[in-house]
């Protein structure tokens, strides 16, 4: 049995792996991103939003069972309800999540506008990626804050 000190020491070592994710926000608009498994979910949220030219100015959550708003395997940016405790995205590194090729999960951003990003692990790469890389970009990202008055004028 490992001592607590040994577990902490092992957890602090960098894992020499990266994942390549496909992230889509709407039909015909997706990004392939390579990121180190040593990053936490909070950083992954930043990377996804950067890849789609979104400002990171709202709360977010990850739903690892690929069902938005499921309570089964979820991680939130902060506590959502004072009566319930949630796992925080800043506390969990990607290598702790058991991600494997083909694993799909949801990233929900801005709980008011409810942007839902579909994520899927395409590959595991056995090298550590220092900085996240945008490998492929297909389609124009949607406007984060569209001018809804324009839509009313069109009608």
C-alpha cells in the first residue's frame, strides 16, 4: 500500500501524454486540439473557448457521461448550489479522468446562453504537449454575443 506522501509525490509528476480532442459547437464547426493530460479542466475550458474565439466570462461545466446537466460525472467551475458540493474544474487534471480514445463528453459554457460543446477524444499521443495546439479548424465559429435586434429587423 502506498503512503500518502508517495501518492502526493506521484501525483505531482508530469505524465508524458497528450490527447487530441475533436470539439464541435454546431454542425459544420469543429476544432481539433492537442493538449497535455497534465492540464486541469479549468485550463481545458480556456483552450476550448480560445479555439472558438469566445471570451471566458461565464461559468462552465463538464459532463463526462456525455449528458448535459447530468449529475452522474460532472465538474463545475464553482459551486452551483450552496446545499450541494460539486467537483471543481480547477481541481482535476485530464490524466485523472480516465480519458481513452473514443471517449465523448460535453462542455457547457454560459449557463444563461447554454453553449453546448461536444467533445471526443480522437487519439492519445505519448508525448507531453507544452502548449495547447490548434491542429485543425473547420467552419466559422458562432458569434458569442449575436445582436438579437438584427434578427428582429430581418423578420
